[in-house]
C-alpha cells in the first residue's frame, strides 16, 4: 500500500535539490535567451552564410527529441572538446568532464530555438507606426530601439520567457539520463534505497506540481502588473 | 520659408510624384486635397524624410537640402524642423500622455526632465488634455490620442507641422474635437501642411489650397478660388463629390 510517511520523507529529500534545479533552469533560460537573441539577429538581418547555418540548426532542433539531443551531446561533446584541445594543445581529460555542462549546453541550445521565436514575436508586436513616429521626431535608429522598441518587446516577451522557465524545469527530469541530479533523479535515488517507487515518484510529482503552481501564480501577478502599461 | 522643388518619387518603377513644386510661407496653412492614391501621403512623408525622394530639393530660409546627396546630419536637421501627425496617431504605447510628449524633447533635444515636463504640460493644456497626463494611450479615445500626438509635435517647436488625414481614423463624433484643436493652433500662427478630406474644414482654415491629381499639382490658390472659381475642370469634378457641412464646434472637451 501507499506509505504516507515514506512519501513525506521522500518529499523532503527531494526538496533539497529544488534550489539546484531552479538555478540550473535559470542559467539555461538566460543562455537560451542570449543564443536565441543572436539567432533572431542573424535571421532578421539575413547575415549571409550564418543565416543558412542557423536555419539548418533550427530545423534540427525542432525536428529531434530533446532526449536524443541530450545523448548526442553527452557522447559527442567530450570527443569534440578533446579534438579541439588537441588542436590548441592543452590538456583535457574526458573522464573528468562534468555531465552537468553537457546538460547546460544542450538545453541552452535546444531552448534557444523557442526563445528566438519569442523574441521575434515580441519585436514584431511593436507597431511600425511607433518606429516611424520616433524617426519623424528625430530619433536615431539606436535611440528608437533603446527607448521605444526594446522596452515594449521585453514586456511582450517576459510572460513567454517565464513559461519557458517552467518548461525547462520539467524537461530537466531527463537530465537523470546523463547522471545529473535534479528533482526526478533525486526521487529515483530515494527509491533505490527502499524500493518504494510509487511513494517517491508521487513525491516528485507533488514537488513539480507545487513548484509550477506557485511560480505560475507569481508570474500571473507580475504579468498583470506590467500589462497595465501596454 | 519652405520651398519644395521638383520632388520625384517612384515605387517599383511606378512614378508616384512627378515633379512637385510648392512654396509655403511662415504662418501659412496649406491644405492638399485630391483623389485617393494621388501621392498626398507620399509627399508629406518625403518632407519628413520617412520616404526618400528620388530627386528634388527642399529649402528652408537658412538651410537647403538636395535629396540626391543627403547626409545623416541633414536628415536629423530636416526632421527637427518638421513634425508629423499621423493618421493612426502612432503614440508610444508604453508611455503615458505626458511621457509621449516629453520623450523626444529629452532624447532628441537633450532637455532636462523638468524642462521637458513643463513644456509638455503647456502643450497638453493647449490641446485640452491637462486632465489626462498620466493616461496610457490604451486608456484614451482616438480623438484624445490624436490630440496627444499633436501636442507631441507642437512640443518640438518645429517650423512646420505636417498633418496626414488626422481625423480619418476617428469615429465621426470625435472628429470635431481634433479639428478644433488644429483650427486653434493654425490661428496661433503655426505653419501647417495638411492633407484632409474634410473639405469645409479645409476651406475654413486654409490660406492656400493645393489640388493634386496623379502625382502632380493641378491647381493651387486661396480657398475662395479653388472652391468657388476653379479654373481647372479636374478640380471642379473632384470637388463636386463633396458637400460642405463642417460647422465649428466650440466646446471641445
Ligand atoms: N511603400 C510603398 N510601396 C509601394 N507603393 C506605395 C508605397 N507607398 C505608397 N505607394 C503607392 O503610391 C500611391 C500613392 O499613395 P499615397 O498614400 O501617397 O496616396 P494618397 O494621395 O495619400 O491617398 P489617400 O487619399 O488614399 O491617402 C498609391 O498607389 C500607393 O499604392
Ligand atoms: Mg494618404
């Protein structure tokens, strides 16, 4: 049967890795936004060569499962780094390579595709008329971007970024596959000791649910606040 | 004070402006009328350099510019002397009414916040919106938004204000309040170049009417001439589609 004391024991055990998971997801979100921003720029300005490369990458990222990308990175990245280390003549030991770096890199790149989409949408949401109005008043392009376009684009993008944050938190459950300990991984470790799988996975589900529900409430409140201005 | 010389503009090999010459004196209210698609908007946009003419010149009393060899500095100079009021108002959505009016004073004219605020207050007062300083555009009616955008243009103290059909996006009951504001600033001596389909309004406030058709100025002269004693058949034909019914509303709110 369902042992509630084991459930709560697992629950509090899992809670200890929550800050780590939140931090990891935040780092991935920020890196994803940076890479996504660069992708958007390449796409908007149709920078030759890079533009085609980015299009192929985006198509790959959208067309393959995250788990497959993760495995690819896990087995491929150390080899790739080893290769470049050889070229540049510095020492690199693949056995010392922390898999969390694999997770950070592959997740950031994977989610950058979504962030790029969000950023593009946010910029498109600023009506061209406002940009013309700024120009007609004597704003330079940079001033228009800084004072008019970017502030509005951020307000537009933030709720979507926050949604991505939740998605990343949940997707990190796959990171167990490459031995990074997040919420789900912690649950598996807990159950490995006593074989109470149901309790520990129930505890993991509870933690995810609580976390996402709480963050959603906070984000909503925040969104309503900034929406008043738009 | 301002002269346009031989302005040409094409879009995709299709010539829209076929050599426009126009003189505007200080304090003039010049209204361009003409059929849809004739190039009225394009002409106004050329004056403000939102559109780059293929050929032509613009001359102010102390500053002249040939459109074929424009430098960035010239564009800024031109834009500082001209202000545009758009059909769709184009207010900055993330800024309140007063911030909309202050913004360019701070960014372009490098005024202090305080000076910009005081100037903006004065101009918003002038357009009758002293009680809406902190409203965002989404909280204002179309007529109020257009009046904010007029205040935004006035605050830059341009030598000329360009109005492109400032009332044609408005619900009929809001047209009056905006026309009244334009009427009032015209009387205060601001130089205006206006495009409108409000014929009786044009007849009322203009010092000069310009009738444009197919990228050319067909006829220009004082309102009485154009509306009552036009010499051109095309002008008469165009005007016969309109009947005059603008009556000044004295209580704009
Ligand atoms: N950016 C553009 N690219 C291509 N064609 C354009 C562009 N802007 C305007 N045109 C064309 O130029 C012509 C003149 O347009 P314009 O807007 O100046 O006319 P208008 O006299 O202001 O008409 P309306 O009374 O309907 O506002 C139109 O045929 C229009 O389709
Ligand atoms: Mg037009």
